[in-house]
C-alpha cells in the first residue's frame, strides 16, 4: 500500500503494496483480486496441490476488510484472470517515500502484471524502471529505515541490485544484498517488526522455531 505525500513504507505481505502516511493523508493499499487461474500459479519450493478458489477469495476479502478496519483506503486493481499470480501485487514494484521502482519480474510468466501496478503507483509517486538483464521481485526487498535488504534469489539477480543501488544512492538508501536459499523470496522467510529486529523463519533450512535477528546481522549474511 502507499499514500500520497510523505510516506513510510511497510511492505510486509505478498498480496498488497502499502505505506503509512502522515495523519493528513489517507493511507492507501493496492490489492488485486484472486485470479480465476490461481491453480496454475508459479511454484518452486512447494508441491502442487488443489486450491480451493472460493476459500482463497473469501480469505482475501477478509484481508481487505482488515486493512480497511485499520484505516487504509483499499484501491483494487483490475482483476487479471489470465495471470495466476497477479494477486501478489507486491512483487511487481517497490514503493518508497520518494519514488516507485518497477523491474522485469523474475518469472517471465508474470510480465503481464507490471503495467497496471506501475500505472496505479504513478498516481502518487514518480515511477522509475530497471532495465534488462535486471530481474527483481518486490518480495525480495525488505526495507528497514534507509536500508533495503535485497534477496539474491531465483527471482532477483545481480544486475538488479547494481541498478537499484545506483538509482537510490541519490536518495540516501543503502542496498544490502542477502543470499536467499531454501525460500522463493527473502520475505518468504523474514519480515521487519520494528526496533531494529527482523523475525526470521528457517523452516526450509533447518528444523527449529522462528527466531529474532538484529538487522545488523543481515548485512553479514
């Protein structure tokens, strides 16, 4: 989600883009409905199993209602029934205080999702683009204050990190690469909870509980 005016990004889930704004500007959440073709979604670390489409849509509707109850204005993008993963709008862009960034996504099958997200973001933020051979999914980008921890994954590559670092250097952001193994995206395994602390799950790497990691540790990963 995002908002016009001064914003503080909190992209913390995979089915929306959002940011908290000051009290003078509504908080805005970009979402997209579950696609009719969801059962054909991209899979990397999970076995394909039947998906209850009606249940998925009901869960998504409940999620949107929760966002509204928290004071967000939910802006629903047009449904893309021919794009199985389109509900995960976060992957299509990064929304920061000063600008939005759109890049070629790591899965070529998802290329049709980006244009509508970029157009929506352009209502509030200037939109910048990374160029091939860069590929980047928003699910690999974890913002902690002025640092962006960016997962080096199957979906996000070195050229994307280099272009992102150059683009954001003038905005005083530090781009920190983090190697991702055993998960599709960096934020498949962790999220920022404030107070310089990231919650990390190693459920695909080792058998163990969720743990708390100081964000300084990510820079050494």
